[in-house]
């Protein structure tokens, strides 16, 4: 994807930066201008926890072209220890090993690349603990 | 606000229409609707479409299609809400007539999907591009995650999911416009190619070309055009978070529940007053979850309901997707919401042929976008 | 006192056995295992590269050092498989760790000794008072040409060192580098696989430069091999480091703790640094460690470390090399390996 669009999400994808509402404490990831919980407008910068557990998942067997080399791969919704949920891949295991509720830890991986000459795109995935 | 009626409908066959362009199919459906309504002009037009820019590199659809339709310099606007584009376009048309701004409005929907060879990536633009699709999440994957959570919490089974597809194919086999008219069995579904566990190929609606259109006008002049107008007694819309992970409970589609609450309130009705419904079965699990969130069945028992035959066309408590649903009829994204209105119209005017539900007076159409981030609901009544 | 204040390694979980590669090419696995003293190697997953390995290794180093990443003034990554030919790997690592932006960064390249280059320059900057802490990483995901001898050993992994002058766990006592123009192994710009000059990579390359730097640093420091508890050399296979260790006067026992190549393979710029990391996982206060890297082209960097009491306090704060070497392994078939290593020609 184009460099500006990619790098705008760097603080989130590379460093897990989120915004915690100073009024109600809800953490928005990625950060927002208005807290969806209390409509507050002031936030404190926080970094997300890097451990959590699996809320739900699936094994993708038919993917878009960008991910076709990787099938089958597991994607899931993970709830981190600070209550924030995110969607990511669950890697370094057999798909059969994944079940709802298992603990995971976030890892840093290359997520996509634009062919042979485009930029490399990084982000978070997770591994079973 | 004035009461609004549907006075005419038209659609193309849904399927792989290799020889027809987006313009061709839209105009075909629109002209059929105009002929069916017996109107000699239209005041304005809405086009429901999700992704003509990515599929055929054409935006500005309102202008393009008004031009090719040839009905004069009318206002024409593309309406987009992912897979709910058709429903949203219908809602805009209804509001324009209800407000008194126009009298004869065409609400159409169209999608030309088969030119593209990475439809998966295009459809994923209805999800959160930066925080879902970026990580390789596809549409089947999102609904598969909903399915796994629903199965884990409520014990819904893969067989119950398969029964949705079997039922919808049985309905679609009686729909001359359906993409797939073959009958299938539960085993066919369970053994079809895996897509995103637990969903198999036959749990998923297909990639389809198609267009559909309806004409709406104020109820007070409807009988100038037809003996069997159908009144729109509720039109509602709601949104939810774009990302599935932003919702507290992934087994409930809040936009559906919210839009349903608003629609029932508008119509002064309860779920048990609905005689039949066209719902958004983009995947078999979606039909199950939606029927719960529409209030037809208790949360968690949508699978059991299918198994007990409660959603069958014949003998069911509430026939669901008599058209064949998205699964069998096909899912040309932008056209689907309009096609749902057309099925209700045919049923409520007694024109549904072999699919006819007896004593159908009130029908509900539920159209949704993405993993339930948008939902449009209409309730129609025969008068 | 200047030296290592934090260290950390990362090895991918995937492995391929020498047996499996030999089977693919119709070679005799036993004679290969005997001559190379190598049994299996690490393989990076499709979503791993030198940058991701560097981030994970650096996170482990930060866990041990327990310093504010913002205090790191230089980030150097040495590799022969930087993901970009132009755009330094360090910039992504900096953003991932919360370092900078007031930081100096560079990519180093010198075949297998690019990691120790980063260490030498990082150390020199701290010594000169230019930066408070330097982060030096050696990491690689090198390619072995299909069917070539190097395919048995070319593996993936990396180690990061944070160098500073407070709470030093392993003091750097001495350094010495030795460089000549020796085309034993190279890769031209734009080529996908490297090439090498077969037996010329032995005595005139590996041995000449390790001996040159090793003897040089012993002379400079006035120490002899028996003064050391541990020694680690660049490990292209299991045999070479044992042979050069013996030639320099070290025993097999001194090499034992750092001799991880039979199960890791040759992680190129990560090789001797990861061997050093394995030693640091078990060393005790007062131990002296002898390290000489080798990079084809050719050259060697030699270091002498002395362990302090601080090391024992930090060892358990992050995963150890042997844990990563032994735990959670997933074995691949040759086909899976070829897919992961992108050796299969695809449409772009």
C-alpha cells in the first residue's frame, strides 16, 4: 500500500500505541478523537499489553491474492490482558492446536509486502503460549 | 411524511453474465421495473452499489446509469453501504417520496463482480482495512469467527448451518432468476471445499453479476399505476462498529437488533406479526444469527429453529428466504437489497408462483453490510 | 567500565533436518552429518525476516538491560539478508521499540561478521562518550542455493546486545580486527543466491582470518588460551570452529557452551553473537570469554569479555538460547521449506 497510508499506523502496528480516555478509562485502539463510550475528548497515550487469550478464531483456506501463499493460516480475535480486543493471525502452530480460550502472546512479524519491489509492511501477530 | 408504495419491480437473472456490462444489466432491470410500474417518467433515481470502482474501475454510477437509462436529466445518486447498498438505496428512495420531494423514484441496485479475479480482496474493503483485512481476514473468515463463537456458546452445529443452505437451494430451485437452481443435501454442504473453518463453499453465497430495480411512489397515487400496490410500513437503518473485535459479543449483530427495534416500532408490530422474511444469508451462519436478532427466535436457538423446520417455505412458522436467499439466488452485492424487496413484493401480490407463501400480508426485508456494521430493514404490507 | 548491559536472542521455531535436504537431492545424509557435524537448522517462517528477528532479539535484550529505550543513542544491525537493499533495517526496529527519533542508525554488511561490526562500532561510540547506550544486532535469514553444500547450513536467527557503561554484565576488555581482500564467498548486487569458492573458503579464508585476529588479540592483551573459561568462533558448520579453536590452543570444553551450530545451523551474522549469548546464559562472575567472528570477503573481529556479578542478575529475565533451540520445534518437509524460503518461482 502507499507509504503515507502505511506509516500513519506505525505507532499502532509497530509499537501498540493506544489512547486511554481520561474520563472513563476506556482504551481505544487505534486512538480516536471521541471516546465511543463517554464521548470524552481527552486521552492519555498508553501501550497495549502483549498477552491475552483467544476469543474466537478460524482457519482461512481461501485467501485473497496477497495472502494466497500462506494458506491455511489462522486468524482470530484476541482479548489482551488490558481488555482491548484485536484481530490478528495466530502463528507457529498447527491449526488444530488452536482453541477458544487459549492464552497467546503478541509477536512482531512481516504481515504483507507489495510484490518484489514495493514496501514491506509489518505488524503484530500472536503465538500460543 | 407521506405513505410510500412499491408499484413495479424488475430484475435480471443473477449469475455469471459474461457478455453483459454493469450498464447493460442495470438498464435491463430498470426498464423492466419501469414497464412493470407502467410509469412514463421517473423523478429521480438511487443506485445501490458497493464497489464498481474496484470491480470495473467506474465510479459516478448515478450519472453513468442515468445517462444510459435515458430517462432525462434526473437527479441520480450512488448509495453505498457495502452489502446493504441496495437496502440503503431503497431507503433513500422511500424517504425522498415520503418527504414530498419527488413522486416517482427508481431504487435500483447493481454489482458486476465477475470481471475481477481477486473478488476476495475487493469484498474485504467492507471490513476494517487497517485492523482486520490488513492481517489477512476475509469475509468468510469474519463470519466463520462468528460461527465458531456461536457454536462454542450455544452448541449450534455444522449440520444446522448446512440446513440453511439446503433450504435456500430448495427455494431457489423454484426461482427462475436464481443463480443456482440445483437441489443440494446436507452432505453436499459438509463435504464441499473448505473456505474458512467451519464454513465450506456451500455455506457461502457466491460471486454474482446482477441488477434489480423497483419503483416507489406516494401511496395516495399508487392505484393510478397498479391494482396491487404494496405499502412500505417501516424503513429503518442502524450501524455498529466496523471491526468485529470492537463488539462485546460477537454472537449478536447489534445493528440488526437496533434496526429491527426501530422498524417494529414504526410499524406498530411485533416479530410474530411478520408472515415471511428475506434476510441477509451471505453465509449460512448469518441467517441463523439474524433470525435471532430480528426476534423470531431466542438468542442461541436459531440453529435449532432451522433444524425443526420453522423457517421452511411450506409449513414453517416464519418462512425465511423464499427467493433462495443470497446463497441460491446469488449475491450481486449492490443489487441484493433491492432483490429482497422484489421477493416480498411478489409474495405480497400473489405473483410468487411455485414459491408462493399462503396468506402472505406482511413481509420483512433485512439487508446488512460487512460483518453487520450496517443494517437496513424494511417492512412491507399488502393493501 | 564499558560492555554488555543487556543481551537477547531470537530463533524461529521451524526446523529442517539435514536428512530431509539430503533426501531431496539424492545425497547421503550420514556422510554430510559426519563431515559438517550439523544435524538440523532453523528456518524463518514466511512472515519472518531479519527485521522481525532483530525486533524480537532486541526486546529480549531490553528485558535484560531494563533501561529506557529512549536512552539508546545508536542502533546498528549487521546482516547479509537485510530485507531492503536501500533502507536500513534499523528504522523499523527503532519504531517497534520506542527508540528515537534522536538516534543514529545504520545497516552493516560484511557477510557473516556484520553483527560483530555493529558490536564494535556500538562499543566504540559508547567508549568515545558519543552515546549512553548502543544497540548492536547481528541477524540473518540467509539463502543457500538449492542443491548446494551451503543449503544444509544456511539458517536464520539473531542476537542483540545493548552496550553501555552502567551495570555492565560483561565488560569488553579488548578488541582486534583483521581484514584482507579474499573472495571466498560473495553475492553480486541483484543476485538471489550467493556463490563460493569451495575449498578456498577453508584455510585461506576462515582459518587465516580467525587465526590472524585471534592471535592478534591474544598478543595485544597478553593473555593465553588457558586464561579463558569460554571461547566462541564463527560457526559455518560444527567442524570448523572446533578445528580453529584447537589451532589457537583452546580445548573442546571451552567451546562447549557456545557450540550450538549442530542444531541451529549457520545464522551468518547471528552466528558467533548467538554463540556468545548461549555462553552468557550460563557464565559466572569473573569468567573470561574469547570471541572471534569471521566474515567472508574477508575479515574477523575479535573480542575479550570479562563477566561481572551483574550477569547473574539478568540471565533469567528473558528466554535463553538453549530453550529456544530445544523447545516448540516444528519440522518441515523440503517442499514447505522451499515455499517458506521463497525458492519457488511465482508470478509477481
